């Protein structure tokens, strides 16, 4: 499901450890794909992560340091 909402992400050593979305904290238990792309001068870091109940795709805009939850999926967890 496409979300595109700003979220708070806790990081340690440049790795997402938890995501706060709609007042709930989701602990990251696995990090999948990480890649980057540029949109003009802005670098974006895309992380695919899972919690105990959700798959999440996160986007870190390195220009303004805003995290966006782009997509979630909870089937199969």
C-alpha cells in the first residue's frame, strides 16, 4: 500500500532501528535492500525494512533529512 507520509526513524550507525508512524513504534528486525538515487542535486537513500508485523520502504531525503514512509505491506507477517 502506498503511504507517502513523514515518519520519525531512529538510526544507529546509519542503519534504521525503529520507525514511529501514527504514534506507534515499529522495531526494525531486518534490513533488506538499500540503494540511492539522485533527484537533481538531492540524494535519496531507500531502505526496505521489516518489523515483526510490517514490510516498509523508507526514503531518506539527504538534502533536508526528512524520512518518508513510502510503502507498507502487512500480508505474510
